[in-house]
C-alpha cells in the first residue's frame, strides 16, 4: 500500500495522499542513509531514488497482474544497473 496507495484520489483525501507521499520519502531517505556505507552521499541519494522507483513500478505492475516471471525479469535488469555494493 505504501507504494501504490492513494496515487490517484479525490481531492477530499489530500491529507492521506500527503501522508503516504511523506512515508514513501521517509523510506527513500532511510534507504539512502543505509547506502552511505558503500557510496558517496550524492550516489546514495541517486541510488535510493532509483531503487524506490523500481519498487513502486513493480508494485503497480504486480497489482495489474504482471506475472512473477516478468517481474523477476525487471528485477534482474534493475540489478544490472546497480554496482555490486558488496565489493565496492
């Protein structure tokens, strides 16, 4: 729900939309903080936004009925774009 909740909603629910957007941003910031173990601050911000975007896209695709196989293919492609942080 954090990834897909209230993406499109009635204006009467603006407070909920804002809360979920803030939670998504908090998750991204936490991820960025954790990535600082391996990469520079600017790279951590960039990677965290990339990862959060992939996760949100995967959640929407899954909700729309995308197969596990197709979702895994997206994950595999995304992982190719991220350097191996374990060896960095």
